């Protein structure tokens, strides 16, 4: 346990040192003129931009809206994917009919769908959430269904031999056996949902980090653009760490 904890501390320390080195190099490069601070900004200018957003109380508004839209999109993707994959597993005929359509829909460029959502749903939160869902949904269904199909056939045979029904096989073998794939797909989905939400905010929002990026680029406030991008990086890291904690907790329960 001590070696395990020491290793995690070393990894965390290396990550922090790399991040601090990047910030110092970025600031020094801007101060010495190696890079143009107007185009590339600097940590001090980003800090000043964050202070300005805090002073007019708009930072938490924009961050909160993007967080809400991303989390809601992610939860809807998870629920719809789980239900759809379950139906496909229960019905072989249905899966054979729909699987090609899922592959085709998953291969579509999702950014091309956003203007259609605006025409169909208008501008607003609904359109942005739909954009977030569309980016992750079809790939998530395919991944969940693939995980369900890869469960141990011998365990399924044992369930049926002992008189179990298909529902018993799903609840006792398929779903528990697919937990690693569900978690790994979830890690990808949270990032894709965030990407979809930002695409939606580019086109149909008046609030949110995506809106700040578009607004800043239009009026050449590149400090605002880079600040918004860095905040998005922090949000993505927070999502990743949250799912990592949940994954660790689930694996711990499975082992015990």
C-alpha cells in the first residue's frame, strides 16, 4: 500500500511540475517577446481576465450554464444508450436491422447537424443539449451493445441451464460483466458531450463558455478566448477525475 501511494504521489507531483513549467515558460516567453502576447496571451493576462469576469459576476454564470448543459447531455446519453443497447441485446432481429443505421449515424459529422437543430428547435438550451447528445449517442450505443455481446457465453449457458430467463442472464451476467466497458465508454462520452455542447453554444447561445469563445474571437479579445479554453480544460479534467473516482469505487466493490 505504501508503494502504491508513493507511486501515485510521484505521478501527481510530476503532473504538477509539468504544468508549472508550462506556465513559467509561457509567461517568460510573453515577457521576453518570444511570442506575441496579443495573440498567445500569458498567465498574467489570463489571471487578469478571470478577475474581470469575477468582478462583473459573469464567470460563474457562463461556467454554470456550460456545466449544466454538459452534465444533462451526458446523463441523457448514458440513459438512452443503456436502454437502446439493452433492447438490441434482447432482440437479435432488431439489432441486425438497426446496427447498420447506427454505424452510419455515428459516422456523420455531428457539427453539420447543429444548424438543423437550430432550424427545428430554435436557439436556446434545448438545441445545445441536442447537439451535445448527438455527438456521443450513437457511438455510445454501439459500444454498450458490443460490450453486452462480449460477455462470457459459458456463464450465460449456466444461467439458462439452471432455469434462468433472459432477464436473469442480463441482470446477473451481462450487465455486471460489462461494467469495465460501460465505464471506459463513459469516460469518452463526458468529453464528447462537452464538445457537442460547445459546438451548440458556438451557434445558438448567448451565454456559456462557447459563446465567450465566439464573442472574444469576433471582437479580437484573444485573452478572453484563451481564458475560456483553459477553463474548459479544467472542466474536462474535473469530469475525468470524477469518473475516475467512481470507477475506483466500483472496482473496489466488485473485488470485495
